[in-house]
């Protein structure tokens, strides 16, 4: 019943201010503003926050559709970064890029996503 109420609440909002994560017998509302980066790991998405990581069942594309595109940037087929927490972007290797977050995460930038990053940087 609680889950149904939370899902109905989420459907009413286009861009959601939080994601609902199930951990054992409880449901947590994780504010998207506190998520530094999201990483696809199999059938789950890891939500990397300041001090913890939450697992959300689903695809990265499905979670991306619930995020504010002005705040979150897809940098790789397996990664999305919150631009509010980006500390720097730097080149790496043969034309590759990496984005570093304030929490120390090193987020890769795939070749097909590089142009989006460069538009933000310029």
C-alpha cells in the first residue's frame, strides 16, 4: 500500500525531486539533488551520494528519464553525473575524458557523449 502511494506520487511529477529506493523492508526517498553520479551495474543503478551508495533496480535509461536534464548529464553508456557536483573535467589517454566529482568519483566520458560535455565547458 505504501509502495503504491509512493508510485502514484512519482507519476504526478514530470521531473522527480527524489528517487524511491527499496532497502530490505523499507523504502527510502533519495533526493536527486544529493546524488553525485549514477552508474549502471547489471540490472541495477548505483546512486552515488555524498556518504553512501544506494542500489535501484532498473535500467540507467529509465532512471535518466526521471532526472532533470539541466542538472544531470549522460557521460557514458554506464554513467550519468550531477553537474552540481562536478569539480573538474580533464583529458585522459588518447582523446578520452574523465569528470571528477567533489566526492572524488572518477566518471568516464564516452566518445559519443564528449560533445555534450564540451558544450557545457565552453
